[in-house]
C-alpha cells in the first residue's frame, strides 16, 4: 500500500516537472519582416487659376466683413510655378471694407514650399484704407474670363513670340478695376516685374477682349 501511494506521488511530481519544463521553454523569437516600409508619399503642389483662388478668398473675406470687396489680385512666382498657362501656387488679393475703412490681404496657397504660406487661405492683419479706395473695388462676379484664358489671349497677341525666344519666360498676372474705362482687366506681364518686362497684354476680364499691348 505504501509503495502504491509513493508511486502515485512520484507520478504527480513527475507530471509537474514536465509541465514546468514546457512552460519555461523559450518562446521562439518573431521572424523579422523582410518587407521594407513604404517611402513617404511626396505631396505635390496645387496650381490654381486666378478665378479659383479669388472665389476662395472672397468667401474668407465675407466672413471677415460682409461688405468686403476685392481691390487687387496678383500671382506670385516661385520655384513651383513660372506662371505658364495662367496658373500659380500662390495668389494674393487685397479686400477692403467700406464700412470699416480698413483692408486685409488674403493669400490663397497650394504651395508645399516652407518659405510660402501653408495650403489654404490665410489673412493678414487689418490696415487703414485710403479715402478713395472705393474707386478700385470691384464685384467678384465680374471675373468671367479666368487667368488661363487671359494667358491664351495674350499668347495670340504677341506672347508666343516672346516664348520662342525663351520657353521658360516667367509670367505674372494682376487683376484690377480700370476706373477710367469702367472695366475689370487682366494684366499679363512677361517678366518678374514691370522693370524687366518683355511685354504686357491687357485683357478684359469680363468679355475676354484683347485691349492693348505694352511694355
């Protein structure tokens, strides 16, 4: 009887030792993945036409002051865009409020450059407006001909010859109210500024008519 009891105890102890040995066995290490992590996706800049950006900035300006109207808009040259085809990653516009006699500059950006405004619409602080600023204000709805169409018209009226000499010729655009002729006009300038301009085309921004050339 004692031998039987001892045998039973030994069997229990032996089972315990086997289980302990199994539980203390080292866990196999995970096999390192051989698949390389994907490279971060490069974010491309967004090229806007003037009309697209003016609409975005007008909406932002209306939230600032309901009576805010644009006074001037222009494209900005940078490493992402030379202004070809009427497009740029940066457009800026001044809006004025007649009721407050103040103005603010809005920037519409599709740029990825660290030196430019971030993606979206940003706005400057308020500044005092000159007394006659209302003469330069215009209704955004008058902008029917977009900057890409203005570029094409300028190309047909002398701009193409400038491009033949320099296919990388930078182009800048400005949109202003011509108070004398009571018309909203695009000024398409072949150059980085008025001083180094190779030519200028003025196009009616409502009808698309080519008005005049200059330098």
